[in-house]
């Protein structure tokens, strides 16, 4: 019986917004593919000048271990340091559970202001960008 090739663990998805990089996580995000996923995601970010938002689609993510969680945290930090918004889209129950158990849910799903890039945080702190009422 012929073997079916495994899907790449990280795929670039089309985006309707030229300032958004959309990536899909596929299969398991674990110790076997974590370094590759991190490397490829960073390469994709470097190759997209002017990106303001990184969206990671998790619809086809089957499982993530501690290495996978570490990859997500590092990508979130990388995005934040580069002034890029970070989003996890279509998270499945298995990932939601991991994020809640580890206390990283709000940080990684942008359920708090921690999701904002540094210049947006600075604008909020100084009151810039607020409309006068």
C-alpha cells in the first residue's frame, strides 16, 4: 500500500489584507516539528515587508505538547517585539485546554491588552489616538 505523504506542519495561507500574514498549523506541533515550524514562521515573517498582523490558523492542529506551546509563545513574543499583532484563529478544544491549563490562554488568544504591539500600548498609555468627547 502506498504511503500518503504527511502535510507540511506550517503552511502559508492566502490573505485578502496585504498587511496580514496568514499561516496554518497542520497536524502535531511537538518536539519533532517545533524547531522547523518556528524557523519557517520566522522566515515567512521576514519575507513579508510591512506586515502588521500575524494570524495562525489552528483548525487542522491535532495536538501540541510543551515544545509546541513554546513555539507559540516565541512567535507571540517575536510578533510583539516587531510591532505585529498576533492572533490564534480557529483553536480546537485540545489547544484551548492546553492554553487554559498552562495559564497562557489570554496571552496567546489576545483576550487582553497584552496582544497589542508596543507602539499601540504606548498610545493607550499616553492617550494618543483617543477621540475627544
